[in-house]
């Protein structure tokens, strides 16, 4: 994307990033902090979250906060408690990047058991919806806020063997469109999705092990789009799905 964010684009803002321990989530957390945001790092792997925390602090960006939570197990009560904790500790929330994801490999639909379906849909679709709902009072209170969902190529353009994962990511795009229409009473809150395309990431290593990963686009190259959509410059964009790379 041909976009150059202002150095203080996210100054004084609080942004929650799920899946912040690795891949695109970690990269986005660092980019948001670099541009002035206090970043809330959510994930289930404490060691990875701590590493992201240390990288942000070592770079002298605003000190982040670590929120350890397993989206596969989290309940409505836990999401509500987290939103209340955010309000109690930082007093506001200006954006969410939903980037946490479950991927169990490529499997024919005929071989995907119910437990795998439920687990994938819970992490990739139901949990982002529930977490967003719990945080709506904070997001609608902010003068300008954004919720951003990371979709996936095969959710946007379905293909064989991607099964529950593709269905869950396709559901995110539908969720964005429905929610954007329901938010008309809150025009300062917008929801969009990004399809990153082939990116050098841990998930890509699992889904495409035979690729030359050194030739893939590093996630840092996608950050202008992630910054644009979480920041105030994207005020006119709502309910859209953005492709970070040509499919």
C-alpha cells in the first residue's frame, strides 16, 4: 500500500492485538507501538508475549501490557472481565487487531472431525466476535476507533482441503460486513478485514512447507496497511475487505 503513516499516528491510543506473540501479530504490535500506541498484547503463550513486550520496551516505545488468555477456552465472563480490566488500568480502548488463529493443517472435509471444526471456529471466528462485543462499550466511547480482522487467502477464495480454517476466515469477512451495517449509530467506529496473502510467517511454514520462505514477503511490508486501517486516516473505510497483496 502506498501509505506513509505519521510518526505519531497512534499517539495516546490504546490498541489490543491478539496473537501478539509471533508472526503478523507481533509485527503489528511493534508497528503500533512505534507509532505511539500503548499496545495490549493478548495471547496464550507467555514466553512469546514476554518476548514481544521486551522488544517494545527495548525500543523505548510506550510500555505495553500483557494479557494472557486462551481463546479456545475463554468464556463471555472472561471477555467481559478483560474489558473491565482494560478500562480500569488504561481507561480507554481505541482499536483491536484480531490476528490470533488456529490452523490444523490441510485435510479433506470428509476427514475433519467435529472437535476440530468447533475448535477452529471458536478461535478464528467466535472468539473475535465475543471479544469485540465485550469491548464495544469502550470502542464506542472512543472519539475514533477501529476493529481490524486478519482474514486469509483461502477464506476469501475457497479451495479444496482448507476446510474449517477457510470457512472460519470467510466467516470473519461476513462478520465485518454485518457489523459495519449495525454500527450506523456509531459512525466513529469502523470494522474492516485484511487478507495478507503469502507472508513469511509461522503459519505459512506449516501450510506450505515446501516453499522457499526466504522469497516470501516479510510481514513488515504489510504494516502500512495495518497502520492505515487501525488509525484515524481510514475514517471513511468501513465494512471492507482489503487485499494486502494481489491474489
